[in-house]
C-alpha cells in the first residue's frame, strides 16, 4: 500500500517524537534509521519517518542525505513530505534547516514551504514569528547554552532568512485563527510575492489543525511534532488515512534482559532527570576530558563499573554536564571535537552494554542517540505507547538477533522522574 505521509527527521530522538505524535493520532507509523536497505522487509504503514543524523553535519551533507530520503519516500507514494526539525529550531547560520528546506522545495516542486516548530504540548509556541520556550523567548531559554547550536535569536524569520537562499515571510496568528482557508490564501499570496518559505504562528493545537489542513494540500512542510499533529488530523479527516489504535501491550511483549540508560544531553531537563535518578539507581558520571584524551580507558572503566552492577538492576551512565563544565571542555578541545568524542564514547558504551546483555536501553540526547543507534546497527523501530510527551517506547524491527526495547529521549523532554518512568514502562521492576 502506498504511503500517505513521508517524514524526514534531522535527528533520531526528533524522529521518534514525531512518530509518537502520528501514532497517537492513529496513523500507522514506522521509524527507519536512514534510508532503508532494499532488502529490509517493512510492515505496512501510512507514514514512514526516516531518521537522519543531519542536524549538526555540514550543510551539503545534510542536503544530500535529505534528498535521498525524499526520493525514497516519494518512490513509495508519499503525497506530502514533512521535514521534521527541532521544536527549538536547533540550527546555526550555516544551516541546516534553511539549506535542506530549500533543496527539498526544489525536489518536490513546492512554491512555498510553511515552517513552524510550534509544539504547544511541550511549551513551544510561535507568535509574530518569534519562538517561545515555555514563558520565555528562545534566546532567553536554556537553549542559549546548547553545546552544539546555541540559539541566540528568537525571531525565526531572521534565523531562517540567514540560512536560506530564498526570502522568508510570515503567516501571522490572526490568519491562522481564521482557519485553513486563510492560511492557504496567505501562503499563496506570499509565494506570488516571491517568498519561498513562511514562518507560521501557532499557539494552540487548534492552530496546528488549521495549518495541517493547509499544509496537507502542499507537497512539503517543515516543522516539529505540532505540525505532525496537524497533518495527521487533516489526513484522517480527509479519509486519506484510516485511524488505527496501536496494540501497546504487543510492543514490550517477550522482551526481558538487563536494562540501562546512557545520557549525553546537557539540557537543563536531562541534568535534573539524572540528579533524580541518583536516588534510585547507580549513576556513573563520565569525564568528557578523558573521553577526548583517553577514550578507550574511560569506556572500558565505565563498562567494568556497569558489569558489576547490571545483575542487580538498571544503571545510568552520563557524560552530561552543566554549561560551565561543557564550556571548559569546549575551550580546551573545540566544540565539534569535544561533542564528537563524547558521542563516540557514549556510543561505545551503549554497544558494550548491549554486549553485556542489555536489551532495554534508554538514551538521552538526539546526537547521543544517533551515535548509539548507528553503532548498534538498528535498522527500524515499531512505535509503542508514550512514555512522556514526545518520547515513545520503541521496539527494534528488522535487525539480526532478539528484539530490544529502546527509548530515545530528546534533551528537553520528560519530567524529573523520566528515567524511572521509561524503565518501568519497559517492565523493569
Ligand atoms: N560533558 C560534556 N562536555 C562537552 N560536550 C558534551 C558533554 N556531554 C555531552 N556532550 C555533547 O553535547 C551534545 C549534546 O547533544 P544531544 O543532541 O545528545 O543532546 P540534546 O541537544 O540535549 O538533545 P536533543 O538534540 O534531543 O535536543 C553531544 O554532542 C554530546 O556529545
Ligand atoms: O522537536 C523536538 O523538540 C524534539 O523532537 C527534537 O528534535 C529534539 O532533538
């Protein structure tokens, strides 16, 4: 059966966030890691979310990966492509949201691309083109201290304008509240005026329903899970997708084995979650400095520590550190080199944990999850019940050996007890 919706996600946690939203809306969804190999047998789905690790790579690489994913999805009949980016618009002036949106626009023949990272359920709203995170503008939120892409401007028209070769317009909230027709009319007008993309305001889910209806009639949109919600509801309402409930129990059925968590996100939310986990499970704090200078030793010591404890319950291994410590390491080794070394280290630890018998694994951080999932060579996931807003339980699909349960947590998502909650939903006592 042909696909209805094709999604290209710029990181793996963002992909599972979007897959979670679609699944909750009754859209049968599959998450793949990269463009699937021709030999991979995939179950029927209405939507496929192709997870890329393209958020923080050079723009030309992100464009090439995204075009390959787009071609694969279109060849399977996807009538609309959503480019899933972070709800906090994680990017730099070099990209990659602008260059990828430009390239996908050309590949899909879209005149204009509606763009909105709004995700009201997690406090991301857009007004007059400015992104708010909870009660504060993006540039006053903890995202200003992000280790890879500090966000220092809340005006997304400016942010996207600096990254895109085209001109960026705005669909203001006034038009969105007036409904899908008003959004479509404004987009058409902006396209006639030579705009190639438009930031679309959204504060409530009802705004995203209007935007989703307008966007579903176009070939391409760029946004986060809120836009996914709008597109899903529009496609169900139009009869393009038949709503289906997931069998939550089936996802975790038959999967036991040891359990662990690995964290590389340095977000305020993850730092609090690690502090809370310390009260209930053994937590090892890695040295980022040693992961750069003596990676093999740091990884081996962490795995030896874990092996001694895994038999009695889950453990958490974290590279995560507060902004000051991260800044010190980056000043010494460089931002990219430090980030990559920590990602390689946490990925090697995830691999070692699975080698030691871990079958239930929670990973915090998008880049961190991407590096670990790649190292584990996992091709695809079935999407299960929601652990926290934006984070579903995942069951591996299509890999050699016994299936595993995973949770890939976006840095900013989940409540303080996230690790305990995720492990409990994996059946860990
Ligand atoms: N102690 C540390 N010092 C320097 N860099 C670190 C440290 N710990 C983690 N990092 C790096 O910080 C980056 C965190 O990015 P990651 O995407 O994993 O988390 P996040 O941005 O909070 O999550 P998301 O992308 O889902 O919002 C990674 O590149 C990781 O390797
Ligand atoms: O949209 C979000 O905030 C998340 O899915 C994400 O992409 C964080 O990496």
